[in-house]
């Protein structure tokens, strides 16, 4: 068990509650591995720009008893789709495509049997949000024999297939759809998918142990194993690359490298260094663009999005023969979790859930440094009073706990609907929440220095005497 050394994160490392939660997690994971005879697992917990804790359990290879560590390489399967989505957003930001462009604008072979003529034309956005209605897989049994179609075979299979649903009807996960994005990236960028991802994502982020086209000779690659057959030893899976489905699930990576990808998700300021995406684009990828009818979950751009324990969590899971993976993060808290396993039944999502339940709350608590209270200027008292708007409604300006607040008499829940402002200069303040967040307001004074009204963008309230 180890913590990453970081002066900024000393309080996390030394926090007694964090240590206790890690110890409980550690015991639970070990018991789970032994009970389910899982070959190996590597786990990482990220806070902001640091991998704050990581541990390997079990073996990367059962025959040689090679232990797993944070640098063990695993096939991350469908986590690849996050790198594909990132590539598409990079190309969008470079002006080379638009998300609502029809896919056939770039791929002239993109034709498929479609009985859903009354739904929108199939766009890049539909694929990114898994609302395209494209089939999950082709009819061929490549997931059984692990012989995947090459590019020309893929195109032929695609053109002989049919849409399953209309666009925007339902969430329908599709490996075929994200494979199409790989073709699109190659067409628009002029580079192979592997070269593009390596050059514009992996190398800039320092993900030096990650590869789009892994080989069985990689010294750190964990051996993948099939589902457990009780009473029998685990069976290793044959090595394969996904060929034309590369952009849907072929990448191999480590906990250490994926921690760098999670840290990217927290760099949303325009001034951040080591950016491969604009901060605004990162936030766009995390935002819900497609929502299930019962509001149980949504889809960002590549990411799944869900509210858990009053937090918005982004996540993605992965499965390919012999390997399962999970990556998740709460951007608001700058906490991320990585779980990689070399077993088809490794259940990394269940392990990640325990990290979120046990460790994330105490890390959040340990990093929750109370801000120095704002000290109000005594002159702000002159702003206190009732202000009458042109429609006859009244708002009271109050000075409470050193904060200047606008509280509506008309609201059914005046405290919940209160408007907060922060000082800018003179008699000017900035709104810091609500629908007018970021806008400026000014208190107007008469020649005697008495407040006569407050001016908002578009309207004003007269102070009642």
C-alpha cells in the first residue's frame, strides 16, 4: 500500500479517517479476490492532479506468480471510447468537424438499411451519446472466435446491416458506432487512429505505458483470464487485437497512466497547463446531452453521467475477453477512481463503488478547507433596505454573516431563492449564483450619498424610504 508523495496533499495522507477508510477497503478487496478467485486487480484513487493511493492485488500472471502493481498493463476495453470521444472533440475544436454534422458528410460509404426515416439524420452527436440506433454488433461471431473484421470487411458488414432504433429514441450502446468514429478520425485527421491518439493524447499527457495497439510481448501486460469455472483453474485467453473495432475497445493502459487522464478532467481553467482540450470542452463532455426518460442516468460526450449521493459522477466501464475495467470521477470534488482487472468476472464497478462509499467521502472531508469568511465593509449597511421593482414586487437587501443578500418577500422559499453577490469595487457587486450569475449590479447614490436605487442589467429597484 502506498501514497503518492505531495506536499499539497499532506493533509490527505496524514488524515486518520482517510487511513482508516483505506484499511477497510484494503481488507474488503483482499477478501473479495480470495472468495471469487480473481487473478489480479490494480486500483488507483486520484485527487486533482495526484494519484494519492494505489495498490495491486493478486497476480498479473498466475503461472509465473508475477504480482500486479500500479504499472501493470491491462486491456482497458471500452474505456478506449473515452479516447475516441476526446479525439472527436479535439477535431471539433480545431474546426475540422461539427458534432451535429451527418456522419456521411465525411464517410461516403456510410450507408445502412434504415426503416426509421421519420427520425433525424444520423450525426456524430448521436454516436457520442449512444442514441444513434445503430446495432451493438454485427451478426458475425467475432466475439466468439476473436477474429475481428478488417477495414474493408467492416464496411461491407456495415452496409449490409440495419438500424435497430430511430435516432434519439433510446440509449443503445454500440461498439459498431464507436468503430465508425475511428474511421471518421482517420478521414478528417489524415492519420491512422493509433497514430492520432498517440500523438495528440497519450504523448502530451505523458501516458507512456499506454498503447493503442498492444502486443503479447509487452513485458508488463497482465495475462487475461476467462470467467471462473468453480473447481477448475482459470483459463488464459488468447491475445487478439480488435482490428477495425480498434476505436471501440483496443487500448491497453495502467492505473498510473489513467490517473493522468482523470486529472485532465479536472483541468477546466483557461490558464491550466498540459491541456489537450479546452477547459470548456472538458466541461461539455461531462454535461448531460442525452437523458433517459426516467432520469436515472444520462450520457455526456463519451462519458456516462449519473447523480449519486447528491454528486454528479462521470464513468465508463470496459470488458474484453479476459479483462474488465472501470473509470469514474466526480469533477466537482476532483476525485477519481480506477479499477483494472485481468478477469472477465473481475467486477471492477463493484470495487469502484466501495471506493466511492468508503474512501471518497473522507478524502472530500480532508480536502474541504474552510474559506476565510468575507468581511463586509461597514459602508455596506447603507445598501440594506427594501427595494421596489417596476411590477410592484419587493426585495429586501440584507447584511447577514458578512454577506450582502437579496431576499424576495414574494418567494415561497425566500432562503432557498436568495441572491448572493460579491464585492467588485465602489458600489458595484457581482451576482454569484442563480440565472444571472456573473452579471454586475450597482447601487446608485444621490448627491448626499444616500442610496436611491439598485440597477440590474435590464431593470432597477427603487429603495423604499
